[in-house]
C-alpha cells in the first residue's frame, strides 16, 4: 500500500505505544508548577507576526530565519509561535491579568514551530514546557524559577546536567558592552558571516550566539559581559547566586551565554547536557524586564524559561531512566454466546465507571485467542461467562498473576467481590514490596 503522503519533514508523531512517556513527563511538569504556585496559560498557535518581531527581536536567528510566517486570506501576516513567551505576555496584557495583582505566575505546555535544519534534538515542530513570572523584580524570583526548572529534572531522576548562569546587564550598562563588542568584532569583520555583519551595528551581542564555526571562533576572545555590568546588575546577580548556594544548587558561571532571543536582561541561564549530542541545551531562560513595555504595557519586571520536551525525552533515554508503563487492563471479560456477551459488556462498563480498566472483545476473536490476548496485554484478572455461568449467576474470577480463581456473583454483588479481590491483590503486592525492602 502506498500512502498518499508522509508527515512533514522535521515533525514527529507520538504514537499510542509511546505517549505514556510524554504524559509522565508532562504530569511531573504540571505537579511541579502547582508546587511552585504556577497556573496554566493556553494561547493560540498563531499570532500576528508583529508580536514576534517586536518581542523575540528582528536581529535574532528565530525572526530572521526560522519563523513560519504566512499571509491569511484576509491579507494579514500571521506566524506560528516559535516560542511560548511572547503569546503568554500578549495574553496577560490583553486581558489585564495584572489587575489581579503581582506576581502573575503562569506555565505552558505547547508546540513551537521553527524552520530549522532537522537533526537529533532539533525539529521544525517541537514542544516546550515553560514558566513565566510577571511583576517580580527580586532576585528571589530568578532563583525560584531556576529551582523550579531544576525540580523537574530532579523528580525525573536526571543527572549529569550542568546549570550555567550569566548576567547580561540592563539598559543602563549594556550600551557600554555593545560598544566594546562592536569595536572588537569590527576588527575581525573579515571572519564574520553575512548575518553577523548585519548585526554588527544593531545588535552585536547576537554574534556571540551565532552557530557558524568561524563566528564562534572569533567570539571566543570577545569582551566578557560581566566586566561591563553596572552595580545594580551586579548586586542582583550576587543575590541570585546566594539563593542558589542556599538551595545547594550547583552552577557554573558562563559569561558566553547570551540566549537566542532579544528580550533578555540581567540573569540568563541554561541547563546543558553532554549526553544527547550537539543539541545539548535542554532548558534556557532568564529575565526580561523590558518585554512587557516593548509590547505596549507598563514597566513589568518579568522572567521565565523554556524547556524542550523532545530533548528532555532524549536525555531520559540516554540516561536509561525507565518511565513506568501505565497499567493496561485490570479485568478482561470473555463472553460466550450472545446473552453472555451482553452480560460481559455490562460488567465491563460497570468496572470502567469506577475508573478501573476493563476490556472485552471488539475484534471478533475466538475464546482461545481472547485468552491469549488477555495474557498479552497483561490483564490482572480475567473472567469467562458462558451459558452455565449465566444460569448459575456466578463465574470464576481468575487472578492472572497467581493463577488462582475465586467464585464471584454475576449480579450487583459482582462489583464488591471484584473490588475486594482487586484491593487484596494490590495490598499483597505492597506487602511483598515492603518485605523485600526489609
Ligand atoms: P538552540 O541554541 O539549541 O537553537 P535556542 O536558544 O534556539 O536553542 P530557546 O529559544 O531558548 O532555544 O528554546 C528553549 C528550549 O527549547 C531549548 O533549550 C531547547 O531545549 C528547545 N528547542 C529550541 N529549538 C528547538 C528545536 N528546533 N527542536 C527541538 N527543541 C528545541
Ligand atoms: Mg535555536
């Protein structure tokens, strides 16, 4: 059979046999968000192009090369979100969420779109978990957000990640740094790529983030931002470091981190791994005190991070971290004959209504094949209902693990009988586990 078409290059499907991994990771992200007092925000997949030009910045790789921008039938220019921060900030402003008081703490789990060269850990559609805080100038906010990101790695059991932090100053001190960078890069103009040449005047800091190896080589000896930041920025950065020390979170100061998006000020950070190849940055974020103003709002010191979920899953895989498989089936019921099948159907529905997992045949398998199937899906209990069982109104409930059977009624009494067996078998498992631990 020939498919009419394949999935688009740079996109990936999450198939039913794999989705539990995503759900497990997302569940931890949601739980940790809750623990840190963040509530979910959901924004549209596309926005006016202007939003990203303004916030991400039109000298960045994302805006210059990577956006999926198109004109609608109405002649508007819209863009698929390349990241989650801009849309969240737009929504907070548009709906006056700040009227509820600061800080506003929001998280998102979202797809992002960037026209990049697909490779391991780099796709055209990828997914981010992100946290955003608005209205929080204190360095405790920076530390809180970094600790929140770290708590997700901790809960997943990820090791060997390095946390790298830097401060890239503010509007007061950055012009001096820009000047020094511009002088330095002008001296090495002949080695810079076309894009970086165009950045030289408008945003020389972007050159530090260029992935072209020649530009990266020149950038190695460029002036270091920490030598240029003002006293306020220094005090803020010291505060962040003290909090991370207090939380016993190890970090490295990496003066080369500038982050790929324009809106950052002061603290920037990345969690980097050596275990997943060239695309090693699993999480990146920092402070963006000017963003809300840039979008037309009041001065609102803000910060956040984006974590790449595909890269995180690659990391879990490379570190052989087992994600627990969800249970597949608590009870499989086989009905023989029309009347028994209806009875089985009723019982299955009843078990499902109390949130346990029950299955019956919908494929048309024979009895033997159904038994094999119940084995294959590792059903915990099974039961066969035929004419005799219907007549006597009772059947044998089989514990598939211990191979023991117990007679249960097929009237309303079934549910109680089944649940008590189910709970017993769980308890004895727990007991076994406890005994094994002693
Ligand atoms: P990189 O330097 O790897 O291109 P970035 O600085 O462009 O990353 P951010 O904009 O900070 O990335 O996005 C936050 C996180 O989202 C990254 O740390 C990464 O984990 C993930 N990410 C970014 N781009 C992609 C992509 N194309 N495919 C998969 N994950 C991505
Ligand atoms: Mg990038």
